[in-house]
């Protein structure tokens, strides 16, 4: 293959490689910036906080029982089984924790308010089912995107690994394309000097 054809092939390969991995290069760059400077970026991303002391305004006659809390938990992701139940404090309130494949449902005993938590979000609900607040766990989301290139673990780290390998190839082909046209000039200069 002649130099001209090889250079043409490299340009074609380099440009399409860049187009194919561009979304993940942007994701890896943006999430990497967040991981290094999270405190500067979080104020722009976080939603308003919710004052959980307002829970105390909702006072049922008696604390929520495990059976009542379980009915709430079963209504969320109804196709999934509860794999584990724990009773422990959450946000300074005794609570029932129902663990399912998609996440965790936490029902507070004193008032019946409940939280629906996944790896990346938490939604807060009143006992009647009214949504009171939503929160995104930006740190977990960005770290997962940075490491895996996707939000789920089903693909493992393949997308991020492919992007890393593609970035290496992108750099190597860029150096070769930069060097090849210049190499003739440098070789001519060296011949003139000798």
C-alpha cells in the first residue's frame, strides 16, 4: 500500500472512530471533570432540599406496623419480591427497610412517610402517596457513567473499555497522520546536512 493510500485510510479510520466514540468521550470527560471538581458543580445540579421536620405534622394515632409498611412496599415495583426486610433508623426515625431488586423502600414508623431509593435516586412520599421530593445521587451516577460508560452493570465495563481503547487508537492514528507529511521534510533536511 502506498503512503498516500495508507494516509487516506488512516484519515478515514481516524474520523469514523472519532464519530463513533464521541458520545462516550464527552461522557468520560464531563464525568471526570465532576469527579475532580464535584463541590463546584453540585450546587448547579442539586434540587431544593425538603424539610423532613414537616413529617411531624402528620401524626397518626399509632406508629405504622410492619404489616402496613409491607403493603406500601409491595405496591412499589409490584412484580418484584421483597428479598430482605430490616428494621433500623433512617434520617433519625425508626423505619422498616424493604429491599427489592430495583432498590429499597423505607417506611418511617412514626408517621408512615416513605422513601423509594435506587442507586441513583431517592423519592420521598407522604403516607397518602403524594410525592414530596426527588433527589438524584449525582456522585453515584457520574462515577458509574465514568467507570462503565452506561448506568447499568449488564454490560460490565465494556463500553468504557472500548472507548478507552478507541481513544488510544485515535491518539496513535492522529500522531501518524501528523508525522507522515512532515517526515519527508525532516528526511530531506537531514540529507542536505549530511
